[in-house]
């Protein structure tokens, strides 16, 4: 069972703004949110605060993320996202 923080993050991950990012972030949350430690949860929260277009561009490699977003979690999202 997920705690409230994880439930809230999963909900937010699925309701971003456009379908591609919903599928990537929501699918990642469904698969991994329960196993993320506190540091990774904080990284995920910061990522969810960023604009959808930027997050998508960082994940697919169109833009270089700023250093505060260039985290281990973003690397995992890149590996998770379909090519």
C-alpha cells in the first residue's frame, strides 16, 4: 500500500498536460513509486514542478536539463521511456 505522498505523486504524474509525458511519468510512477527512497521522491517532486515540454525534452534528449534536474531519477526515466 502506498503512503499519501506517493499516491499524490502518482496522481500528478498521470495528469500532466499531454499524453506522451503522462505515459512516461505515470507509467514510471506505477512501476517504481513504491520503491523510491526519500531522495528519489524529492527528485520526482522537483521534476513534476517543471514545465511538461521541458521535462519531455530532457527525457527524450532534445534539451540538456539544468544541473538541479540532471539526476539519477532523470537517468532512470530516460531508460524507462520508449525509444
